[in-house]
C-alpha cells in the first residue's frame, strides 16, 4: 500500500516544437503519458496512455509476440512498434477512446517478456491494477483489445476477472491465437 503511480511526461526535441505539436493535437488528444502503476509487491506495470478530450471508453492494447515493448519514459517503443495495435493507437484516440498501450511488467522486462506469462495469476493482477487506475481517472467502460498472442492476455484476464471483481467491460480479439 501507499505506492503511487509514477507518470513520465514525454519530452520533445525543442520547447517550441513541443508547443506547436501540443497546439496541433489539443483538439484531438492530451499529451501521451507514460505511467508506472504499482500492481504487485515490488512490481510496476508500465503503460503509455493517450486520452482524448471527452473519452467514451478506454481500450487497453495488448501487442502480440512476446509482448515486451520495453516502453521508455519518454514514450518511445523500442520493440514491437510495428505491431498492428501499437501502430494503430492514434486511430483509437481519434474515435474518442482513452488508449493504453501496455508493456510487460517491471519483473519481466527481458527475454522472454510475456512469453509463458500471459495466462498467469500475476498477469491478471497487473492488468487488474491498470483497469482500476483507468476507472479512477474516469467513469468509462474499459475494454481489453489483443492481437495475435495479445489475445491470450485479453481472453485470459476476462475469463479470470469478472467485471464485478474489477475486470473489463468487454474484449476485442484480432488475429486470434486459439492453440499453442
């Protein structure tokens, strides 16, 4: 208890450039933020959050593959940046959705990242903490959206965590993995 999320504002190349970008994007969305949410004892779950002006719902995007984005505090995504959901994040924001790109948690930030981890109680706890954080920010529905191996995360969390117990309001699965 008592642990608070740590938010890292993204830093641009110049103050003027950042100000112009902020003015350009102001109508669409707030500045993307990287936040570390305490999820289990000694563990944080890093997320990239982009919030439109009046969000209708929130989506948590789970990348496929090993799920390890190695998300940096300035918002850069060194790994899996070409993943379908990760590269489409701004499209979700433009539809009025608070958009969260979720990384592997702090205790799995090296190979094999989320491989072999997506269907564990620890992963459920990490995602539950993100859902709870989102619901503290705004009283909007929270959906889990996974692509490829990310569908294992979305589906497993939804089956283990009913909405009444802090689970998602719904899930979306793309390029679904149904069998190892």
